[in-house]
C-alpha cells in the first residue's frame, strides 16, 4: 500500500473520531448536578446557571466541530501515518474540553478565580482550533491527501476560513484576563454564529463542486 493508506482508512478514522466526540459530548452532562435534597429546589436550580450555560455552549461547540470535521472528510480520500497521528492529538484536545467546561462552571462566580478558569477554557478552545487547522493543512498542502479537482483558489479560501477559529479563540483567551464575562460571551456568540446556515468554511460545497458538479439549490 505504500506511504498512503487506502481510501477506506479515512472511513475508519472518521468513525473513530465520531466515537471520541460522542463520548466527550456526553461527558459534559456529568457536571450538571441534581440539587441536594432538602434545599429549596427553585433557588438551587437557579444557582446552577453556570453549569447549564457551560454545558450548552460546549455541547454545541463540539457539535459544530463534528459537522465541520465531517464536511472536511468529504474532501480527503487517503491518509498517512503522520495524518493519523495529527488526528489523534486533535481528538485529545476534544476529550479535554469537559474539564475546562466544569472549571468555568465551578469558578466563574468567584472574582478571584474566574479569569484563570475562563483563560483555561479559552486556551483549550484555541488548542482545538489549532489542531483542527493542522489536520486540514496537512491534508490540503499541495493537495496531498485530497480528492481530485479542488482548485487552488477554493483551497486557499478554506485555509483562510478555518484560520478564523484559532485567531478568535486566542483573542478570547487574552480577553479572559481582562473581562472574563466578555470572553465567555464571545465564545457563546461564536457558537451561535457558526450554527447559522451559510457561516463558516463550506467544505461540503467545495466537495460537491469538485466531485459532483454544481451545488444543488437549498432545500433540494
């Protein structure tokens, strides 16, 4: 088989990535605690608002990453050992996300600790975005692992689009030391923005135009 593995290895890699992300996204709920029996249920539920917000934002963020990872693999037809190892490190950063999520939920209300907790959260998001970019750049540089027919212009546009992630989350991490609540609000806003149709890198559109002709009309 040589240095490059057969196309079916990309399916195995994507299946493994799906499993890892599913586990990470499930672990997030473990830190949403049931209030202690004997306390006021209404006030106890209200007091847990940081856990609810952290869960929703991190859950949706992993979901967005999963969607983009899926779209990215529509353009990747083979693997190498180095590419597989980059994906392993990328998935490690995903698995780590439940920890800073719980950290923020626990410490965000404490003025002495909220900045550091938020910075750890932002730093983890930055690491995830950097690893996602490294995975894509390794596959896309010189069309190394990509399906045929993707233009250099389309590749360059995707590179620019994916770069927005690390830049935005690095800014979030820096802002955490100045205004942690603003930092967290930006993370939530980014999450909402990337949920909207037509935002973010459009790997699936490039893939259709490269392999199947014109893009279908919305709703078809």
